[in-house]
């Protein structure tokens, strides 16, 4: 028994070190290069004509969310390149792929770096509240930490189909509203400048309604058991 477990433990340790190193490298590059400052409307506009741009956005979102890196930059860049309907589809596809990658990394790969997210407040929330409504709410609120949400859902083993459907539903609404807000903005340099109070209020209200639905459904479930 000891002979068969030892290689497994050694390979798991090497795998953890490898993915932790990849994450650290990606994190350092993201912040040292200053990606958010380099991306401006003037610089990204020419990319709209390239046929591989949507694929690049999807792959970049997947890579970022695989290592729980911030992904809000894609909600800003994509509407600069494409009309709101097309931007929404691209962001949804990127979110779906990134969600699966991040969820799978946390649930099936693991390692010391991933395990440290067990105590994060998002993981704790998802361990207690994993209905469709609560998952939808946590996604649609402005400023959601999508990468960490993916990790948390993987760690507490939220059902992947429910998690993915709630993610796509929330991201579709959020991406479209963001794209419409950015489309009507002039001279903005980041997504915070582009978003108006109407967009933020609408997303917040949808999130609150979803949470109310989750609470009501949970109470009915508890009453049915009593």
C-alpha cells in the first residue's frame, strides 16, 4: 500500500508546484506589464478586423480565469471591438470556457495554492448557498470576482451544470448592459468610467431579486421538511 501511494503523493506535489508557478508568473506579468493601462480604445480598435480576435479573447479569458486572475478587462475591451450582441456572445463563450477551466483546476487539480481558497468568503458563501438563484446573484453583481467564484465553486463541489447555466445567464445580461453602456460612452479609458448609475443599479437590483428568490426558495424547502 505504501509503495502505491508514494508515487501518487509525489506526482501530486509536482503538479501543485507546476500550476502554482504558472499562476505566479501570470500574476507577476499581469501587474508588472500594466495590462489595464496599456489597453486603450485607440490601440485595440484595429483588432476588430482580424478574424482571430474573438478566439484570442476567448482563450485569454479562459487563461485568466484558470488561474483566478482578474477578467474585468475583457468586459471593456470586447465591446470596443464589436457591437453589443456580438460582444455579448464572445464574452459568454469566454466566460463559459474560463468557468470550466477554473472550476476544474480547483476541483480536480488542487494543490496548496488552490486549497488556500477554502477559507475565502466566496467559498464559504457557496458552501452554504449554491442554488441557481444564489449563483446567478453572485455572478451578476457589479464587481464580481469571477475567477475566485470559479475556484470556490470547484472547491465546494457545486454541481457544474447548474453553476455553468447560472453563470451564462448572469454573464449574458451583464455583458450586454456593459456593452450598451460602453457603446454610448465617449473618451472612456476603462470600464468604470463607461458604466453609468443606471447600469449599475439594474445589475444590483437583479442580483438582489435573485437573492430574495434564493431565500424564499430555501425557506419553503425547510418548511417542507418540517
